[in-house]
C-alpha cells in the first residue's frame, strides 16, 4: 500500500474534517466557510472504497487508539461519507444568507469526524470520544437557526444526549472492568456476564438510534435543524447507535434478545401512529426514522448483524434523500412539480419495500430472522411505512414554492438525485455479501408478492381518508416531552411553594456570597466562545494526560 491508501488514511479521514473546521474560523474564510463542507468527508469516502479490511494503531493517542475496517463498518462508513458529502453540497444551495457560517461549518465538521470515528473505532476510549463528539457537536446543528423552536428542541436534545453519554460511560467502564481490556471485541465478549453493563450500553445506544421510549429528541431536533443538517441527523447520526449495538452486542444477550425485538416492534408501529398525527413533513420523516430504526433493533435482537447493517445503510441513503427532497420540493413550482414529486416518491417507495427497488432487497434479507407472528408483524409494518411516507410527501408538496416556474437549483437537486440512485441501486450489489440471499431471489413470484401486498393494503386503507378527509387530531412533536415537561413544571411549582427550612444549622456563613460567585461564574462562561474554548482546553488537557 502506498501512503494514499496506507495505514495513515484512517487517521487522515478523522483529522481532515477537524482541520477544515478549524480553517473555517480563519478570518479571511469565515464568510465562505460553508465551501469546506463537501470536502470534509472525501478522505473517508476514499477509505471506504479503497482501504482493505484490517486495523491500524496509534499507541500514543488516548489510551492506544485502534481503528478497524470490516464489512459492516466499511458499509456504514461509506454511507456516512456519502450522506455528509451530499448534504454538504446541498447546503451550498440551501443557505442564501447563512447565519454564522463559520460556527455552523466548524460544528458540522466536528460532528462528521465523530460520526466517522464511531464507525472505525476498535477500542473503547476512541469509541467513547468519537461518540461524545457526534452527540454534543450535533447540538449546534439543531439550534443553528436560533429560533425559540430550535432552542427548545436543542434543550431536549442536550438533556437526552447527556443521559445517553452517562449510560454509555457507565456501561463502558463496567464492560472494561469485566473484560480487563480496552478492546471492543473483548468487552463485547464479556457483556453476557455483565448484565448491568449490557443494559446501560443498550439504553445508551438505543437512545441515539431512537429506541422507544428514548426517541423524543428525533421528532424535535430533525424539524428544527436546517434541511441539510436534518438529512445528516436522520440518515447518518442515528446510525452511531446502530454501529454501537453491532460492535458491542454479544452473541448471548440474555433477556435483551427478546427485549430488542419487542421494543423494536413497538417503535416500528408507534412511530407510524405518531407520525400520521403530525402537521410538518420533517416531523413525519423523523417519526419514520423512529419506526425504521425500531425494525433495525428488532433485526439485531434476532441476531442478524450483517443484515442489520445493510438495512441501516439503505435507510440512511433513502431517508437522507427524503429530507433533502423536502428542500427540493420547497423550491419547486407547479410546472416542475410532477417530475420532482415522481423522483421524491422513489426513496419513499424503496423504504416501504416496493418491488424491484433497493428496499425490497433489504426487507427480504431480514425476513429469515423472524417466524410466525413476528414475520407477519415485520411484513405488515411496511403498510404503515407506506402510509407515513405518503403523508410526508403530501405535506411537503403543500409547502412548495408559489411561483409556477420555480425550479430547484442544481446544487439542490444534484446531490438529492445522487442519494436516490445510491439507495435504489446499491442493495442489488451488496445483497449476496450481507445476507444468505441472492438478487435472483427477490425476482421470484413469491418475493414480488411479499413486497407488493403491504403497499396494496396501504392504498386500500388510504382510499377512505382521501375521499372523506376526516379531521385527524394533531400530536405535538416530541410526544412524551409534553407530559414529561408538564410533570416537571408541576414538581418545580410544588417545590417553590414549600416553606423555607429554618434553623441554626442551616444558617451557613457565606452562602449568599457563594451563590453570587457561582452566578458570576455562570455568566462568564455562558457565551459559547468562552465556554467552548474552556471545554476544548479541558479536552486537550485530558487527551494529553492520557497520552502521557
């Protein structure tokens, strides 16, 4: 191997976005900072295409960084790189007058680097640092618009991200102690004998992947974020939880084998019901992600690891295309609408498993993992998916451009069309490598019928609604956030009404002064520049101490 595709390439793939993100802060580049976005994932894409399977190490980095590329990791790494590439190109045409472009580009690149890192990490320390980077940096993509809606979504996202990181840290520490090793493979092998560690890890990864009932951040964050960021959030970032489960889930997961299947099916159907009650196209698509990731969790519970990677990759491409399609439809006038809508329907039909499309192949690949009523439950979920995505497209069409001659710019439709093509075609080339089936299997009459009847049932169910158009109740985005928020407000109100405790033992000298000091410290660190620089300095200090 030469230097281009040699042992340094994985580290280049992770460091390159960080360097571009730092370069975006250079005063001369700040106003043009978004132009770095398409370039950021290019080394990772080269890595996924050209690097052979294997590992490379950097003993002096963190606690000894080990990066590995195997079949599931390569597929999901390539998916992440392509989605971020398409979303970065789309962003150039999407933002007319970007708000704080350097800040957006910097956190975009940091999130991307973390997203790539979790696909490559083979040791616990590197995986945790990468997972934390993708979790916390994505907050700035969610709140980029600065609207009240975005800030509220960001608060919920941050609270759940902190919860997920805490669960992940506890699970990893317990797993490392059980395995007496920092190797992810060793930790995974020991988790069947460490049920608390396994539970913490599944909950932490499940939260990132949108597992019910920890899914609340998805339908809030995705609609609030700018459209290119929504595509990355739903298409690529949620897969950080999926690769975590693929890497860490032991062969014998105990009760979690059944638990993942049941929770996955609850998410698959619950996401459909909640999504059908939404009024925003991007919120509907977010609930569709909850539904589809529920199916992936069920597939992992059934023990189909490589099939789950294939299903997740197809979903990533198709769902990112659907989110970008919302932006394309918004820029489309009446005259161009038919062909744009026809293209937008293709990834929706693919996710629903329409015959001959990529989604039909990935759904056929997971079928052997289920039997009896579970097989019927998985198959019937395609009906809900078809209804849900049809509603998303209908809502997106309602928000299209008013001008009859409006057409989407090439920077909008080109990356969108590219993602559609990859979603439809790639499973045909990968099916035999990631499942026990061959492409010829899905061309049989039985397979074609299995892919067709759920869509026919969806059409039958939709017909009365299209004719009668009954008034459907609306469900707030974030569903469980509303009652949980009300309960928290009621608890705080009750606490405020409690009488102040009295007594000489509570009269602490200097308490008022201490509160004033803390308030002043909080005010000093609140601006993101100061707090961000302090956080970066602490991270660098920790990395330096670990390296030593």
